[in-house]
């Protein structure tokens, strides 16, 4: 008999009933509700005359469609206003805690959940968004669900799920100067592909992971879905506990002490069995930027765009050809030096205070290149306030960036923040699909440091080369 993994332990403690050999009914501890994925679920409840089983275990807030312009301004007529109004109405009707747009706690669900202590180790957490895997950074079994599944969770606080296989990604060593966790996870996805972790729950381990801040761990887990995994996990440790202690929705007093005793048992056993293992020495990782229309299309900034002629597999060759045609890039061309039009710093993967600090470090005393439109969208109102308290907003504004209100913004392009057809964007978001940031928009994924450097240079550059940035500033 082998020991149990973190995923095994989380799964076992939430099984209500075994449905068949592979599927179980799981109890769901937490549910984040936003404006885009919830209307159908609430409509189904109303039509059936059902109430919520436990309203206090849900948290509602708008993020996807909510405009990032000053909150004092009314939302313009249209789908966004209707979605936000409907969420507020449904939250009130069904008794769900709701963070209104003008509430400072409002923001992106995957930023707000941890900030408020709604996300806790040892729990199951779901949301109608694929990047719910972010919360696995706290040792929570967290995954995205669809609208019909949301209705089931609202009504029953349970959900049928098929158990995944176990996969461990071991990240060892230390990155070089100017290399971020975003570069590490892009390297991983480029290596194993967007289907490399399909059917697995991925646990991240190794001394590199242990040394990451909670913000960095959330970035890592956030992009698990881009490698094909619904679930990304990191065992909770003292860094996790220090982050959560004192959060508004976290346990306190004797309950906190009892929770710690439980959370410390969650880590994978030394002899736990993983069906797949991947190991990366992060010292070998360079800043990465995507060239195509999938997160797996990532190469070091000093690399060359691939040549389809070098690909023997006809399907992969056709995919590369289509991606290069859409991205308007030539085979074997250097990625560095590619001109850009827009810069976006934000999203649920890189909209936290640590991310804004990294970008501001590059921008301090420098200016955005002529003709470049750049914006910063904090991940929550609390992130925004903390950044302003440190003076980061002044650095961004003086550099020529727009300083926006919290929300998903240009990551999903549902709220007026979007690329025009043909515009090329240096983006800190997590997806570069065709049209993701606006129909016809061309997206290059990268870290906050790299996006800030691109804004100054007006082109894709290596943020480690400060001479380039000095020349651009001059």
C-alpha cells in the first residue's frame, strides 16, 4: 500500500457517496459566484422553486463584465450592466453574501477569495471559471464548473465528480535575476503542452515552490488549466498560514488553532504514488514570451519563432502555420524586437500587489514609448488601495499608464477593455487564444516585468537588458 497524496486526502474527506468505480458525490465547501456564469443557474433554481442549501457558503461579486472605469460612473446600457444588475438581484433574492462594485473588497474572484480568507486549506471550492485552480495554492481542492453544475451546488452543496490521476511537478533550484514564476510556468506548459496534464490533479513541489510567496504560488496554480489540468495544488505550510491568519473570513481563536492542526496533516505522504512526474531546474529558465495562439507556444525572449517546415507531424505543422498567419509573424524570425501597440498588466494570474511592484520597478523613472497605449488593472480594490499607499499608482501614471479600477478587464475583453483588430499586445494575462483580448487582437503572454519593459521599448524586449531600456527612455 502506498501513502496518499494531497489530492487523495482532499478527495477522500469530501466523498458523500460513491456513485460508481470512478465517480463520487463530493461535498462542496465554498462557491464563488460571478455575473457571467450564474444567471442560468439562478434561473433554474427559480423555475424549480428551489432555495439554497447553505447560502453562507457562497460569495458573489462581479468581475468579468464590470467596467474598470471609475466606479462613480454608471455602467453604460448594455449586457454588462444587465449582468451586474442581475447578479445583485439574485444575491439578494437567495441570501448570498455580495460584494458590490463600489465595495473596496470587490475584484476578481480568484484574487478576492484568498484575500478575504474565503479560500482555506482542506476545503473544496468551485466557481464558474476555469482558473478556479488558482485556489489550489492554499491546499484547497478547487476547480471550475459549468452553469448547470453551479445550479446543483447552489441547491445541494454537492457535485458528482470523476477522480483524476495524480501528477507531481517538481521545481528545483533558484531562478536567475529578472526571471519570474510566470516564466517558469510558461516553460512548463511549453514543455508538456496544453494537454500534458489532462486528466490529472497537478501537485507542485520542490524547494523553488517552497520559497515562493503566496502570490507566486497562486500564479503557478492559476495556469494549471493551461496545461490541461482542472486542479493545481500546493501543500499548505507556514507561509500559507501566515497569509491567512487574521483574514476576515478565516477561522479565529480556538477554531484557528484547530484548523492549523488539521491543515498540517494535508501534505502528501513521502511514499505517495504519482502516475506522472515532471522535474524542472528553474535555474535554466529564461524570460518567456508566447509567439502563437496557445500558452504552449512560448519560447525564451531571445529565441526564434518556429518554422513549420521543421515540423514532421502534418497536424502540428498546420497548427503552427495557422498561428503564425494569425499572429502576423514570419518563420524563424527573432521574437525580440517585435513592435507592439498595447500593454496590459493585470488579470487573475498577475494582478496582485507583488505583480504591480515588479512592473513598477522596471517603470520607475521611465516613460512609455510614443504611440503605445498601456494600462494597469489591479486584481481587487484592496490591491489597488495597497498599491496607492506605496505610491505605485504614481509610478504607473508618471510612466504613461492608465490606472484602472479592479476587474478582469482586457484578459477577457467583455467590459470595453479590448484590442482593436490587428493591435499587438504585451499582456500579463493567462490566455492568448484568437480573439481572447478582442476580435483580431494579437496577444503575447509574459510576466509583469517583461510587459513593463515592452511598454518602455515599444517592442518585445528582454527586461534583464537594462541598456535597452535606457536607450528607449532616451
